[in-house]
């Protein structure tokens, strides 16, 4: 007797749509799942006629230009939302009403109110849900969490996170949806710092208590597709100080104007017994400082996180053969599907998405008021 089938519906066919497509295609090859995964349908705008080509390239059986038709289909069990943030709430709420399990990209929504509405919808429907903080599934970040959990860092003093890119330094870079607040919700605060906030919560287990935010715009106008200058309505860079519950302090920054930085997603945690430094651009390694070493042997140790004993590495490659960006999505998709089949809670879920959005919302309020804001 063959396995049961779990059929996926994807909304979105750009950057994250590609990542999700590759993940669902590969998940069953990475882990032994008790179901056959089928790519049932993809939905996206089709103004340039490219949707059919996307479906053919990535293995989707059918297409819909109206996402509502996709989520209403009886043969779709899991809906994956890979669209700009302003669409997340309506899509997720409707998918939940239709009884679909949901994987939604981060940030969960453009506002805290929308994120809470999404969480209420999935809880009411009793469906499984995932918020796509895919960096959690980098083995080196998972090892960082493990070391903290095992007490190797001790009491945490500082968390320093920086997510820096440079893809819009050129003032001639055109206007795109990410520069419009009504579509993106925010600039690098939601796009990049959302990952940093989740990484801090995931690795350390600390809870955010209060924040002091600062957001600046570097280029206030850009030319749209018609060559007409249009107002940029999101920040270009964001920084915020954090006081965590329990006494630790933090400093966070996100920017798209760090010339020379392509995807510098890094976090350092300093504690009484040791320190950790993680950088996604060197994702197969974790730097670990053990304060118990004698001074003559002190220093950060670079751990090659590619052994079968490391998180998520069973079933991949021999030691020393590292993983890449797309693999984090494969691990995320596979573990989420397993949670659905076994009817078990999954993390990161919409609750994690709401908690992240709560921090981002407070940062925005602080930047506007120039005051510390409680979470």
C-alpha cells in the first residue's frame, strides 16, 4: 500500500517562491517522510505570461492566477505564502478558514494587529503553522542554541546582531515594492532585523523587555518603471538598543547601505562562561570562546559544523561537505511536514512571528517618539 499524499499549494513565484519550490521538491529526499509530497498548484500574477513557465521549471502540476481558487481547492492540504507582506494576512486567514496548514514567509505581517489576527485564525481553525525564519535551520545556528542550552555560555551579558547588505547603494537603483510602506510595511527593519530578532530569541531564549530605536533614510526618491521619481516611504537603515528581561543588553542594526556587505547576517552572544559568533556568510562554521581555557590557550575556536553529530546533518553529505542557503528551506519544509503528519507543534510558528512583530512594532514607535518603548 502506497504512502498518503500531502499536496502543496504555493502563492508567489519570485525569490521566496523559488526557494519554497526547491524546498518542497527536495524535502522527502533529505528525510524519510511518511507521505508523498506533491506540488499541486502555484498561484501568482501572470501579467507577463511567465507563470506557466515557472510551474514547468519547478514541477508544479497546475496554475491559478487567483490565489483564492488555490486555497479553496479540496486537493490542497498545505498552503505556502511567499508574497509581499501586505498580502499575508488575507491569504493566511482565508487558508485557515479552508482548513489548510500554512507556511508563511517572514515577517509574518506588516503590522502587529495583522499578525495577531493571523495567529487567532490558525488557532481557531486548528491547523499547523510555520513562520519562515529559515536561518534557524542552519546547523551552525542550531549548534549555537545547543551550546547556550547546555550552559556553555553561562549567564548572558550581551547580544549584538547586524544584518547588512548593499544592494541599493546606487542612487539609480529603481523603485521597487520593497521601498513602498503600504506593500512592504518597513524597510530593513522588517526584511532583515526580523531575522535578527528571531535569531536572538532562538539562540539565547531571552525575552525582549524594551527597545530604543533609530531609523534613517539615505535616499528619499527613486525612479519608477516609467522613469518618474517616486517617494521612498520606508527606512533605509535601522538600529535599536535592547534591554532583555533578566538583565542582558543588546544592540541591533539592519541596513541595505553597507557597501561591500552582500548578506552579512551575524550575531554575537557574550556570557560569563564564553561567547558565540555566527555569520551566515560563513554558515558552515561557528566561532566559540570557552572562558575555562587557560590564558595561554585562550581564543575563539572555529567549529566546522558539518559532522553527523551536529544538528540537521544526518542524511546529507560526508563531514566537511557544507550546506548552503537553499538547504535551510529544505530542512524547514521537511520538519514542518513531519509535524503536520505527526500532529505535533512546530517552531518557528505564528506565535514566534507575532513575538518578532511585537519587537519591530516597538522599535518603530520608539524611533518616532525618540523614547524607550516597552515590548
